[in-house]
């Protein structure tokens, strides 16, 4: 089922997809128990009504930093005078967060019209798409209707078999490679790199982030050479994950300018350098919300924050992650005598917090509070708190007024 926010007295614009299978929330899918192909998605795209002047695209994948990088690229293109659409995932509270154009959320009217067209096309073709496939198809219709000249597409998972692979792209970006979704993508960085490199198109340049180990980089570069893709590397390895994403976006913007013949202005560079995204190292009062949801991201976040920097951690994670190792990586940011509260990330994929807590045996700071809101409330009055481990957890706890 797609998770949507109810609309009192009127229909949610993505309501036609409420009953579709949502792999993002499927434990079986993330355990590798569901076969995936693009055949059904391609059939859906072929059934859609034609679009006049579709936007040219930038396609972004990677293990960490995809949303921030994608958002920064879109903001930079806007600053260069190019009306740009942005498709990201997952959302924190409402799936409409995934669709933007011109730096603003896409209008409900445009989104609803596109969703209805996708639903009608699927019905007429006798197709039952997945929820994410239907959302991607909706974006391909909604973005031209909103007047987008360019679009930045964030991969949902992997790359080779992601529905965003079917959109056109003039530039590809791979932000990082680390172990994630191993039951689906493979249990080595080389295997995961091969899946991410599935976004490459013949002759289309690719920007590579700096946090890619030599083995994974070798896989990507070999694929790029075979397809005639020029590789542009970002060499400076920022210790701040946010700065790293901004640096990748800045390089992608420069390459896009060279490809498409527009000037990247100083104002555009400044905007890219200042981009921030909800739920990514975002401080709201005493609470820092960070969507770190891979082991590499948790390690990078811990290095950035520093040992003993905070008074408490609220941690929850979903199936398909090495949750115990992630918790162990983040634990040092909590001072001696602070609190480490392990909770259950919302949804069917949320891992058992009692099991996660075994990563820190005999640590007096650790306690288990199964319900996320109660887990955060249990830290009231203790000072600075980090909430991390899952974007689903962030979505449950971040205040509504902190979203775009």
C-alpha cells in the first residue's frame, strides 16, 4: 500500500495508487524474495500519452547522499535560469514531497491530473504497476505539464532495474558506493557498483563522487569505457557528508553547463554550496535529525559529529541494513552517562529494537523503547539528541513545519 497523508474533504492527488504494492515498505522485497524486471514498467511507460518537449535529465544514484546531491543540482540549474523539476525518494511524511518544479512543490492539480492519466493508461493496457513505478510514470507526465525544461531524477534503489532508468538523461551521477540492500544488490561493493552503473547510457557522461573504493570504481569505469561515457571525478573527500554532496552537485552542474551550453553563474555556485535537505543533519531545537541509513553513512556521521558530542541517540533501522553495526558506529557520539534509546522504525520493515540493542552488550546507556514518539520523549531534558538510522524514523519524528 502507498502511504499517504489523508486530505479532509478532498482526495489526495496520488489516491489512484493507494492499493498498489509498495516495495519500499515490503520486508520480503528487501530480503531479496521478489523478482524484479523493467518489463512491466516499460509497458506502462509505452502506454502513457505522448508528451511535448520532455525535459532533459540528470540521473543520480549512489549509496549515500542521493537526495541532497539531486536537490543541490536542481537548485543550481534553477539559479542558472533553467526551470527544473526534481524527483526524489523516499518521502518523510507525504509522497508529494517527491515532486517539485521551479524550487517549489508540484501543484496538487498537476500531480492529480498526471496520476489520473497514469492510472487510466495502466487500466486500458491491463497493467498493475508497483507504487514506485506509478509515481515515476506520474512524474514523466507532470514535469512537462509544469513547464520543466530540465529534470533531476533520483534513483529509488540500485539503478539497473529502477524505474527511473527508463527516463532520458544527458548526465549521470554516482555519489558513493557502500554495502546496502545486499540481499537485492549484492554483498560486495563491486556487485553494488555494477547495479548502480546500470544507469549509464551510451555516450552520456558520468560524475563520480569521491567515496568510492578502488574495486567499485574500477567496475564503474569499465562499464563507462564500454559505453563510451566520459568520467568526471570529484577528488576532494570532504569529512562533512553534506559538503561532500554539495561538491558532487557543483561538479555535476559544471558538466551539465558544458553539455547544454549554459553559464554556471557565481550565484548558482553559491546556492549549491548552501543547499540543505530536510532530515539530513538538520537541527530542530535540541534534536539533530539525520537520515543516515547505511553503515558507511553512520560512520561518516559519527566522524563528523565527534566522540561524546551529544547527550542522547534515538536509533531505529529497517530490514535490509546491518542495524547492529550501524548502532555500534553511532554509539560513540553519545557522552558517557548519556542515553542510547533503541526503537522500532515505523512500518513492516522496522527491525526488533531488542535485537538491535545486543550490538552494545553491557552498555548502561542503552534502553529500548519500542514506539518512536515515546522513544524521543524519553530523552526530554537531557540536552542534544541525534535521531538516525532510518528515513522512516525521521519521518515519524520530525515536526511537520520543518518540511519543504
